[in-house]
C-alpha cells in the first residue's frame, strides 16, 4: 500500500472541499499556504463566518474539540471510543460480527464494496464513520485522489492514522466530526462510502440529508447497513433500546428514507440482515 510522492494529489484540491459545519458552507482559512506540496501534520483552519478555529493535530483535523456537543452520544457510539474495543475491532470484532449477521466473509465483502466505489476513478472519497480505517486505507492505496476518513471517535481515528502511517499512505486525511453536520461544501465529494454505521447515527435521516448535500451530481454513495432480524425479538429490543444499535425495519423502509433525502438506489444486495447498496443523488 505505498503511494509515491509524485502521485500526490494537490493540498489545495483537499482544502477546497471543506466548509464550516456550523455556518454551513462558509469557507475555511488555513494556517499554512494551500500551495504546499504535502499536507502538514499540524495546523488549523478558521471559519471566515463564525471565526471558530478547528485544529489539525498529528494528522487529524478536529471539528468537535472545544465545541458544544450538538447530538446525543448513544451507548454504542461510546463503545466505539473504548480502547479495548478499538484494539480488537479490525481483527476480530468486525469480521466476526459480519459473519454472524450475514454468514459470509467480511474480507470478500469489503473487496467487493471497494470495487463498487471504484477508487481509481475518484478524486475525492469520503469514508463516513471510517472507524480504524478498515476501508479508508485500502482505498487510499488504490486512488491517486484524496481519501478522507471521517469519524466521531478520536481513538478510532488515532488507530486509523497509525494504520495509514504504517502503510506510508500520504493521500489520506482523518477528520473528527459528526455525520449529522458534515464539514464539506455542497456537491464537494465524488464518492461516499458508509459501512456499518448508518443505523448507529442518532438520526439516520439527518446523516442521509448531509450525504445528499455534499455528494456531487455524478457521485456515488456506497453503503452497508443492517436490517431488523425477524427473530430474537428480546435481543433486538435490548440492542435498540439499551445499547442504541439501530436497524432499518425493512429494505422498503430504508429506500423510502433514501428517497426522502434525495438519494436513488441503483443496485442493492442482502445477506441475512446485512444490506448493501449503491446509489446516487436524484
Ligand atoms: C461499527 S463502526 C464501522 C467502522 C467501519 N466503517 C467499518 O465498516 O468497519 C461504526 C463507526 O461509526 C462511528 N460513528 C457513529 N456515529 C457517528 C456519527 N454520528 N458521526 C460520525 N461517526 C459516527 C463510530 O465512532 C464508529 O467508528
Ligand atoms: Zn463557521
């Protein structure tokens, strides 16, 4: 997974994607010249509208530090910030959870999903709720554009940063923020991948509206989420009410929410309660 420096996309192409998540769209002023050849590890971006300043530290741009929490953080989202979970997430938690939910291999599924994103053809890919970089890093190795790994959890992003550094990936930026208020301009992104997360957002509809706002007209959304199991009512109710691990009631329910957000499904696949789809803006 090595990208040579002469293939690095321009820093300006990356910084121009961002807009303030608070005053939607207002541009950001960067603490370094955007004409630099490679993205610095440290710096800041300041909003030209509300003057809020967002820090870039150790390769992670943080839109949440020091800001008032605008959404409910659910118990499952808290679990995703717990170091022992992060330590076992990529090797054990994700493949095992996926196998239990779908009776199929996570490795094969993730290769297939990355093909659907088609990284070689994209200049800007957002991995929304990227966790420890399970998809973001292989996608960065396959594109000469930018990958943005975005998540609510700082410890997840720190793990993802380590993985990217280990693989000498320089065309990837990690960003901490909320999926319900994305720090990107309208129409900025070529592709959005969102795996294992849409059902965890406190308000999935708000997340879908943000995807529709920031995805370009030609862009694609590739997504994997979960459908409500027909059995184990007790366990499902525990997961939904206590841990706040969500499910979409059915494919129809999900597709209606997508339609209301202005997103049209082009292809879809299901294995037991795992559901994946490729879509674009209406
Ligand atoms: C189960 S992990 C999925 C990680 C990775 N996409 C994968 O497929 O393995 C869910 C991730 O969603 C993130 N997440 C949950 N709610 C979020 C939100 N509102 N905004 C951004 N990230 C969120 C969590 O922090 C966690 O890293
Ligand atoms: Zn602002």
